[in-house]
C-alpha cells in the first residue's frame, strides 16, 4: 500500500515540480488513518510542502490530486480531508492481487531488507546482580527482546547485551548481607548491615553456602573472608537471573562485566582518550569531563579527589567499548529512574564522534501489579518487590511478555494478574493466540472433510510430507503447508472479509513504522486489531460452506490471517499454539 501511494504522489510531484520551482522530490509520508472510514492510506505530503511552496496545504493537495487522478493507479477513490490530508482507498482488484502475493511470499519477504545488514547493539535489563529480577525488569526484558526480534526481522544484524554491574558498592553490600546471614545461621549473632539486602533470597544463598563449605568461615570477620562471600553471592544471583530470563524466553549474545572493564584497563584507556581530546580537566583535586560541551547541563566528575573512579567513569568506558566494536547504532533500554542520565551518556558518545541519531535510549516506565484491581505490594521472596519469577510461575511467560508489550515503553502499565489468567477476550494474549488456534481448528475440520471425501472438498489439502492426513493427528507443520488449489479470491465480498484483507495488507507499513520508531508495541496493537476482526468475522460467517469456491477463498483468507499472527507473535517472543 505504501509503495502504491508513494509512487502516485512521486509521479504527481514530478509533473508539478518545474511549475512549483522544486529542485527535488521531498520525503513522502504515508500512514494508516486512525479512522478507517477515512480511507486505507493517507499522506501529509501537502503539509510538508507548505513552507517551501508558500501555499496553503489544502491548495497543494488539490493540485496533487488533479495530477494523481490522471494516472491509472490502483485507487477506487482519493479524497482531501481536513487541512490537506490526502486519503486513498484501494480497488478490490488491487486488494485481491496483493492478498495472493502475501499468500505466496509471506510477510517476511515483504518486510525484510530494511536494515541492510547494519549492526545494532541493544543493551537491556542490566540489573545489578544483587537480587532477583522484579516485574519492572521483566517489562524491560520483554521490550528489549521484542525490539531485537523486530530489528532482526527487518534485516539488521542485532547483538543483545546485558551489562553486569559487578564492580560497585552494591555487590560488596550483597556479600556483606550474605555473610551476616551465614554467621547468624551458624549461631554467631553478628549485626546485619542497616542498609543490607533483607529478602529471603539472602538467607537462601547463605544456606547454600553452608551446604557447600559448612562452618569454614564461622567467627571470621568480613575483612577476612569478604572476597569469598562477595564472589559467591554475586555468581549465585547472576545464575538465578540468567535462569529466570531463560525461562522467560530471553537470552543474550554477550554478558559484559563492569569489573572486566577495569581489569583490562578499558576504564583508564577511555579517560586517556578523552584527555587526548582535551575533554578532561582537573578542578578541586578531581578530574572532570567537559560534558557541557555536548549539551549536558553540567560537567561530570570521573575521578574523585581520593583517586577513585566514579560510576560514570566505567559507563564512559563501556560506551566507548560499544563504539570500538563497530556498531552502526547503539540502543540502551533503561528504567524510568535513569532518565536524567541520557544527556551525559549522549555527551560521551558525541565526544567520541558518534552522531546523535545513532544513539537511542528507550525509557521503560514502571509496572503496577494488581490482583482483582488492587495493588500487590509484597513479594514472598524479595520482600520489597514482586519478582519476575513469581509472575512467570503464576501466569506464564507468554502472557507476561504480551501484556508487558500492550503499552508504549514510556507509559506506565497496570498488570492485573487475575485478568492475565482468564481465558476470555479480556485477556489480550489469549484473544490473539485463540485466533491462531481457532484457524488451526478450521484447517483440521477442512482436512477431515477431504479425508472423508466430502463434496466440494477436493480443492484443498495438507501436504502429506509434512504430517499424517489422519484428521485427529494433523501436525502443526502440516497445517503450515495447507494449500487451496485454484482459489478465486474475488469470492471474498463480505464487508468483514474486505476489512481483514486491508488489515493484512497494512502489515508491511505498520512493520516499517515499528522498526524505524523502535516500537515493538505496534506489533501488539496490530495483532489485537487483527484478532478482533477475525473473531468477529468467524462469529458471523461460516468458513466451511457447501460452496467450494467460497470455502476455498475463505480458507485462503484464514491462512493469510494465521501467517500474520504467527509472524507477529514470533517477533514478540510469544508462542502460536495450535490448540487451546
């Protein structure tokens, strides 16, 4: 759809360009109207030309329309709306032709190639390994994973990374907390640190250590054995984090240790590089980075008066390391409490020569967990927050991931755990997955008709090489190979059928918008809309009828819907079940 509209407008501008005094064809924006009554696609190109042509946008739109209608395009009608929107509605012949193409090629072939194999690094979660992941981390995990899948599907080379903050005071405090619980469990009533980690998981780690080494460090001071407790506790927590993420369906290509950056001299190396660029200076016995040169509100300390590095120093080294690895674009996904950190990291990357458009920060807002509409505030394990593991165990990873992606990342999210367990239209993931399963059921029924030799069923079949033709044992892979021979898609005349076709053909445009906006939640919105259209259609019209032509066309439409559902769910990291 976008290509057809773009070509029509481009040709019109080419005809008018000389008279308008334009030297080149401008960027042509094409979007899907929010109100489907306005058309199938729309462009705001007239608004964009207003300043250049010094004309009202509506006048520009009228001149463009007069040229577009001279072309033999695929449009049923074109209208001007509002201040100068140009709305396009496509002919049914065009819809049928492109539905056939979708059935032949699938969505991936229509949307891949946008990335041109450019390298993108997506860093997300990067939680301190001092406790279990909470639901906020879970939302960040779902967004980072879906974004990575989206960009990969678009043809980018994506590397997912988790930055492990294992060199700070928090890790030392974790070790001290475990040490205290270890001593207490063995009868030595040592003082527990006032700002220590108090969740039950600390006692669990201490118990595991006792099983491994017994009372080896009983009555030892923390100064004597602290390195052991810090290392052991940190590794156990990181192992728990990795296991929880794996169960959540999220894996990483690289786990980058902050401690390793120090050990390999990369922190000092990064500061030396800034020193050579004259972006470091000394003041009050400390070393400062001139971040105000690059838009930050104040300069930042990188080495304190006592000679210790600040947290910012290792962040500088980490982001320089990203640049050194040759990524074309760097994406950081952070929690809402890191919003103020954006200017200083952007200033670092600018100092090392990365253009602003190649660095993107996605801020993930908080999640409020509800039960029957009321906030859930306490965790059985962590004590102070709800863990991701608790959510996975209660509602499953598919449901959690999908719900985490039902809002923009920068919007706060309410997650009602009881709604998430419902098998109803109120549960968005169930509603979408059920559409896929419902179509699978239709295919099984169609194959039963064929196996029984029922009238008007010979034109559709399941590829026997992909699974048995036994109607009760048709595999998922067999359903993927469902074929309808000689389908006449023009038999799809119902209003609901045309609406579904249009929604299917909007997928590439929606997909491209999601890719370049770095917004995987657009896939979630699309899937919910498509599922709504399909369920409504299914409740009103029979797919398997006594008319072989209509049945064949409707089965083909079902296959196209299933292709879109499968592709979208795959990007979100959510399964597409054959049965529910």
